[in-house]
C-alpha cells in the first residue's frame, strides 16, 4: 500500500508512510556515522518531482538537501538541531504539490474559515465593504496593577 502523500526511508531500511514531525525527529535521531547515515523523504510515486534528504555530518551536524524540479528549487543547508531539521522538513513538505490534492486559492480558504455570517452588501456576500469598521482592542498590563 502506498503512502497518501509521502514516505521517509532511512539507509538502514526503516520506512514510515506520511511521517509526522515527531516521526522525522525519530528517524533523524537514529542516524549514525557507520550504517545509517541518511534518510530520504519523497512523494510516494515512481518518479517523484521532489525530495528531501538528511545526512549526518562528521562534525556533529546534519546536511539537508531539498529539491523540487517543478519549482526549480535546489537548496543545501546544514544544522545541528534535530528539532529544527524535522520542523523545517515538515513545513517544506506541506508546501509541495501532490497529484490529486486540491489546490486552494487564499480567498477560498478565507471564505471557508470565516463565513460571511449572512451579511450582504450591494454586490453580495463576497463583495468587499469599504465602510466596514475595523474594531481593535488593546490589553495594557502595568506593573503592580
């Protein structure tokens, strides 16, 4: 069975479908300089358009390679923090294109998460309202008060 989005494979044969940030953290923390020197994360298809890899460096750190041929991206960085590497990979992978996953425009997401609540303007519910007041609140904290 294929992963829904992507998979992570380590040199020693560990395999995780659709790894979470915590699972990536585990895979990276298991890397060593003898028989498990890298992991590869990629879309689960025969010819993936993107991949990321993490390899252990001799000087107590990690080399991270991110490659996306559809966006002409190729980035190589280093880090000493497993947490930063796992978080960075998770964020980067979330921005990748997956066949079959619907692409949303920013406006669609806003309309879906902040419905108009029935108010309509002259051009309908999605028309911008120039006269809509913006309400702001401030919280002031004073020492000893």
